[in-house]
C-alpha cells in the first residue's frame, strides 16, 4: 500500500501532529539531499564545510567546527576527504604551528557551485506543493523553531544529523 493509499487509514490525530509531520518531511528531505549530493560523490557535511569556508574565509579546524556544528573528530575526516580531492587545503597556522588552517581552493569553489545547483533543485522538488510566499513563510517558521531550541546545541547538518 502506498503512503497516499494508507493516509486515510492513519488516525487524524497522527496526520495533524506537527512533530510527526516535521519528522516525515525531514526524512523525505534527507533522502532527497543525500541522493542529490551522492551524484557528485558529496555529503551534507562536505557542503556545510565548503559553505563555511566560502562565507567566512580560512579557518582553524576548531573554528570551522564551531561554524558548521560538525564535531571536531568528525570534521577531521571531512577535511581529509575534501583535501584528498583538492577541494580544500590544510596548512600549518603561522601564528600557532600546532593548529592547521583550512582554506577553500578554486577547485573547491567550483565544486561548491555544482553542489548548490543540486541543492537548489532538491529544494524545488521538496517544496513543489508550496507557493513562493508559502516557502518563505515555512522557512521563517522553521528557523524560529530551530533558533528557539538551539540554545548551545550543535548545529545539525543539512540531513538533520
């Protein structure tokens, strides 16, 4: 039975429960994002790291962890993957040789453009049933919910992890 065929059989209280609807929408969004990015051999944390470097410039791994919300131990693996593909460059920090500074490369910037095109298409597919105004309103409302509950919590990736 498809979800549409099953919907009338789902109790109304479940169909109208915001937390359940958010979870279902999140699951669908995560699947779309994961599938879209996988076509470029990328993951959400790759995108988050590249965006943070482009928007705020070179950073130490600790600073980059704070900017992206990716735990330091996980970020090391992400940076290793991006560096192996020459999307970022990791060099010793001239002010503190114990730290590394991570910089977006020109190749990384071009790769980021590709990922942004993919994510734009994913957002379009996800939000197809909504008008432009409804999309803006949904984004504002979700932002308010996230901001309200974020007090000191790490920022999640695009896939909710």
